[in-house]
C-alpha cells in the first residue's frame, strides 16, 4: 500500500460500532492510545474489518485545530 498521506498510524482494531449508514472504527495505535474513524458501513464490510485485525489510521488534512481550556 502506497499513499501520499504522511500520517499512517498502524494499530489493532479494538472496537467497531456499526450503524445503518456509517460505522465508528476504533484503532489502538499504542497502549492506551486510540484513534476513532467514521467510515461507511459498506467500507467496513468491503475491507473485512474485524476486532483484533491490524489496520492503518490514515490522516490527511490541510489544517489542524488547537484548543485550550478557559
């Protein structure tokens, strides 16, 4: 797999919450560090995603927001 996105975080799928249209996929990229992605439920099935399977969280963005507490 070759992608132009620089942020490719390999991990283990720990949880999949399937919805009718979209699903939430939680990938543990380091002990206690999870990345959550919302993708189509059709993609979950097409990619044959399952808890315990290795996967990549691929992040491509033009901007990153930063916030702080008041």
